[in-house]
C-alpha cells in the first residue's frame, strides 16, 4: 500500500491487525551533517599523523645526503693532504710530494706537489702539480692545473671558508640540502 504525504512517498508495511508502519528512504539532513562532520574530523586526524611520519623521513633523507657529501669532501681533502699526490701510483717517492699550500682570499685552497726535477720547493707552475679547491655553483671543485682537469668533489656546498694555521689549515664547509644546513670543520695538518 502506498501512502502519499505531501510530495514524499513512503512505503508502508501492513502487518496483520497492526497499524501500518512506514519506512522512509534516505537520510535526514541532520544525519548527513553529522556523518560529514565526523568524516572531516577523521580526515584531519589521519592527515596530521601522516604528515608527522613523512616529515621525519624527509629530514632523515636530508641529513643523510648532507653527511654523504661532507664525507666525499673530507676524503678528497684527506687524500691530498696525506703528503703525496694521490694521482701518482708509481715512480720516485720524492716526486708528487706536498711541498706547499696557499689560501687565496679565504675561499680557495691551492696545494703544490713537487715535480721532476725534485727541488723541495713550491714553484706553483710546471713541472710541479698544483691542485685547487674552490666552490662554484654550489659544488666543491678539485682542479688539477697540470692536466687541466676538474672534477666535482661534493654537491650542495654553499661556501668554503679557509683559515690558515701555523701547521695546517682549517676548512669550514657549509652544506645545504632542502631545508637543512650543516657546517663541517676539517682541520688539515701539514705532513
């Protein structure tokens, strides 16, 4: 049996000897608003938790990237400050020995390695090998002036500040990746 009330139709079930019970279709506006509000609250809680989880992993990635670049820079400087030119694998011990270092403007480091003939003096020209470190376009560059080659030692380097000491040099390297900035200090002693 169909009963009409205004413009809405309701299905009514008639049970034996009882008053017909009508079932409505759909939800009331109040029920829809209540469910919508609860769903919004649930979405806010889940997004806050997800954002917190994502932020810590992004920070860990940035810290690892900065540490990796700092390690690459430290290894390259350590190889050059060890006393002999790391590019030379054979020959006399005296050839390729570190005989001088020079800090230019506090931002460029030059290392002079003795050439052939050996004279135990920094000539800063051929036959000596001059290695230069400087920052260019957020990259730490190592240049070999004798061979004319340059290679990128580390990325994400904002600046390199050099301070001469009596027995070496202090290298302050500042790295920035995403929103993380770290400064590493390397103290290089003369061999």
